């Protein structure tokens, strides 16, 4: 990735939060690297170097700043590097294990194999676009998460070491001292102390690049919440989770600090925290770059007014891909409210009971449970029930994977092979479960009406200009009214009445 030093310099001098996490600043005099928003004394231009990733800065010999905490910056945008290979590799790394073996050659070989390329070519792509090898990216990610656990939790250091993927406490201590020139205990004493939390309860601040329309996110999720599995109250989103054989829940709200969500996680196994955090980041689309999306979509007159009204719109993701796919099947040809009612009935009838948090009563049932379930008495049409069963069996048999996806096109094709799943459902799943920013359910009646087109082919032709952000365009058309579009539709309706 070639950084424009002039743009980086302006962002650094203005401390522009929109560039937070998109590049990092190495300061030669101190030997630290910082975020673009760092409040430390501004260094001279001749005394700084710019890096496309934290891993690149670390590989160049700079250590993380203890003031601006690079580990708290928004994640690398999903479209960083090449539009496909590097972005998919980063998504796989985000959802992968942090064990020591991943830093060995076998880990890089395995990652390259899943991407369908050679390991040497993968290293070249990472060096070109991120300034560091895949192994360096994993090391930096692991170190950042360890620092976050030291600062933001009261976990004992041996558990911090395990949760952040270090093979032993000794290696953890050595790595922290080498990186930060301080011991883990010294770093924890420097961190802002918080009130003691309950057992197995953890608090995190997850950063994002502004603008971020949190109220729009909640407005989209509210009518689609699965009763008993999800809850929304006073700006808090809460849901039950079942992961690696253990259950828990998390609670998310807009943080009091600028440009961050506050997250409370209640879960028994701290080794799972990194995976839970990454899923939450994806669920609330925290790695998106609204500035780039607005620049692309705002140039189209059909979307310009909507984008101007809500420049911080994000695509809501999902906690569990299978759950979202079932929810999409339930929503076929019925209202959102009716689909939500059916989803709640399925959760109550077949889900695992859960009572550890207010408003939450169940976990959503797994594919294994729904594969051969009798849906009688739920109010679900027979054809719809068979589609859900077929999807569940395909997931159980490993024919379809809805987690850790490398190539969404293959998943879309597999979904469409299941009787009862069409293009609309598959595209909706890609949009919200797979995190595909270019997914676009063009046959959706709401989109056709909002865009004032008569058929999906016309809308798809218009949407070519919105690539690779068609999922965001769909969300704007669904959720943000456009006065000019409404007036045009009214005029057309009046013309038809006059003609009759």
C-alpha cells in the first residue's frame, strides 16, 4: 500500500479521527508508533515515518505508544490491500486461533491454501499492501490483544497469556518487556483503574472511525430482534451467546468516550474473548470506512440526499451465520414482524434455556437441533420448515460453511441449491452473515420501490456504479427516506390514475 505522505501529514497534524487505524506514525526520536489521533506533542515532519499497518511499524523497530494505545484503534478496513485476496486473508486471521503454531511456516501455508494461492505470493501481497508478512500481522494482533486485556480487565497475567495465544507465561512476559520496555504488571499499574468486575465479566472499548450512526443501527435491529435471544433497552443491545460449549452474553452501547462502543462480556473461558470481540466488531461493522463509502455512493443522485442525511450508516451483521440464514428464510414473503414472531417461537421451543441476563431466556437452536426437528405447532409453513431442515443438514454435513468464509460466491451458489432458497435470501445472508460489502438483493420489493425501478434488472444495472459498496446502498434505500424519490413516485402514480 502506497501511502500519500501529504494526506497522512494533514491527518496527523489535524488528528483526524476518520484516518484512525488506516495508517500509523513512527516517531524517530522516541521509537514509538502512534495513531493519527494521538494527543502527544506533535513531532516535526522530518522526524516521523508513516506505515500502512501496526505490524509494519513494529517490524521497523517501533514500539506501541502507551498514550494513544494503537491496540484500541479501529481494525483494518475489510477492503485494505487488494480488493479480494488480502481482504479475505485479514478476515481469516481475525477469526482464527492465536496459537503459537500459527506463527510457524505451516500456519502461513495453511492460510495460503485456503485462499487458493502460494505462500510466497501471499507474503508478497502482504508486504506490498500492509508492509508486513502474515506472521508479523498475527504477532502484532496477538500483542495488541494482550495489551488490551492488561489495560481493560483484571485477569491474572497467566490467563492473559493464554487468552492472547502465548504458549507460556514466560514467553508472554518476554514479549511484553521487549515490545513495551515494561513488565505486564507495570503496564497494568499505568492503566486507568476501573471498579472491580464480577467473576467472568469483562469490559472493553471497541473503536470505530467516525461518523457512526448508532441510532440507525439500533433502529434496524430493533424490529428484527429474536425474542428471548436478543434484547434492546435504553440504547443497550444485549444477546445470549453459546461458544465452544459454554454460554454467556454480551451487552453493547455507544461509549461515553469518543468513537467507541462499550462492551460488557459475561463468559466463562477467557481464551474465547478474542473470537467474541472480533465477532462483535463484525456484527456492528466497526472496521468500515464511512468516508470512502460516502465518497462513492454520494456521487449518485439517487443516493446523494440519503448519504448526506446519514453519512455514518453501517451494515448490521450477525452473531451467528446459521441463525441469520434461518431468520432470512423465515422472512420470505412475510412482514418483518411476522418473521420475528416465528423466530421467537423457534428459540423458545428448541433453543437451550438461558437465564443469566435480564430479558434473555434462550440460545438460538443449533443446526444439529433443527436438522430433524418437527416444526408442528410453530405456525411455520411446511415448505419453509423443510428449507430450514435442509439448510441445517447441509451445515451439519459441512457442505455449507457460514463462518470463516473465504469466498462468498461459492457459498451463494451452495445456498441457492437448497430448495426454497433463492437469490434474494442468499444475497441477504451474504450481506449480513458473511459481511460481504457488495451483496445486493436486487429483487427486494422495498429496494425497487425506494429506487423507483420496475424490475431487478434495471436496478442491478444502476447499482453497478455503487460497487463495491452495494450492501451499504441497499441499507440507504431501505432505511433513509428520500423526499425527491417520494415526490417522483407520487407523480408517477398520479399520471397512471389520470391515464385510467
